[in-house]
C-alpha cells in the first residue's frame, strides 16, 4: 500500500506530502522520522477506510518504480 498519509505521535501531526517544498517526502525520510519517537503512527487513506500503522511497520518505496 502506498499513498499520502499523516504521521503523528499524539502531540504533533504532519502531512509528509507537503514537505521538501511540496514535492513530498517519504514518511520514513530522516527529516520526518527525526521529529517523532518510536510511538509514531502513519494514518494512510485506503479505498474504504483510514489504516493506522506503527511507523516501524512501514517500508521504504523505491521512487523509480
């Protein structure tokens, strides 16, 4: 699953798609990851619902694919 998401730790909420001058950032980018502790979660919009995943369960996506 890939898509735009929110990343939150319960205190802050970031939409990585608006990072790096709006070209978008991966939720695992060090600029995003460094802001949150291990409790961070990604909230990804699925086809029928929002899926909540611990950030540790995310995998990097090759931007060339």
